[in-house]
């Protein structure tokens, strides 16, 4: 089964635009799970422009599925995810002022750093995932650092998908096959949508989880959150 983890960053972005408490990220997390989502994803950034540190701690008791926390593994970030005992930590190579994640790790170039981070998280029983481009060398590096999973950065797939489905998916299939051979589970995320999710689902081997936020929350404005989550779950059947 491929699990759907809903990224609720955009709920926090909307809330922060007015500086109040509405819409509530806590209520969003509760409802996403109630409507069938099998996980909640957040990506707290140093400037707290969407998810805040306070959100991280307040959300933890409300997660009855899986809590996936994404971010750059700074010392502050690592202390936080260990304190809240995230179910999964997805390591991304974002800079402090980056608008959104737009590339994967150079796993070989950061081998010793990532190996140390992953070992530390494993000591606390936290599953790890490393954000990578659909590149077989990067996947091989991920095996060297002993991560449990990789998350394939899927924006290139989403961009090319309307033009050539087959060409768009090809490097992701190859990367996933290498991961499977090396005993690494596969997650995927970034710009996945109702238009392109099902096609990927049927072609990527060993796909354990998709993390979707921007498109899903945008669809919910028109379709409602419950209906939208059901539609995304239907794409994973």
C-alpha cells in the first residue's frame, strides 16, 4: 500500500498571513486523518513563515497516523524532531531563505555529514528519508549513508508530464529500481497532483508514501477537504 501523507504547510501560510489562529493547523491535521490521510507532513523552516516550532509541538499529540517532519538537519532541527519523536524525518538540502525545495542531496558529497545525522536519528528510533533527485548515483549514495528511505523529488516529472508521460517517468522508475535492489524504500513528493499521481503510482516500484501539500490544499478550496483527500486516495488504488 502507498500511503498518502498530507503536507499542511499551506494551512499555516494562510493563517500566518493574518497573524491569528485561523485556519487552524491542528484542526486541519485532525480532519485530514479523519478523512483518510495516512500521515501528516510538515516542513518547519528557520524563519517560521508557515509551520512554527510551536506548531510542531502542538501537533504531535494529535497525530494518530504518522508524523513526517521535513527539514535541513541543523542542530536546532535535530533537537526538535528528536524531542517530539517524529515517526519519520525527511532530510532536505534547503538553504535558510529557500522558497521551496528545488533539488535533492548530493549524497556522495555529503556522505559523512548525512551518515552521522542518520545514525543519530536511528539511535532515537526515528525512520529516515533523504530527499534526492531521480539519479541512480544519488540513490547509491543514499545506500551508503544507511537511510531507510529516499524521497524522490518529483517536480521534473510534474513539469514534463503534460508533454510526454513516458519520458517524464523514466528516470524515476530507474532510480526506484536501484533503490529496491539496494533495499531502500521509496517515497515521492513535490508537485504531485490529481493529474499525474495515478500514472506515477502504477509505475514506481516499492512506492511507500507520497507527500502532497500545495496541489491538495488548492484542490480542497474548490472540492472540499474530505472529497479532495478521497480523490487522492483513489489515485493510489
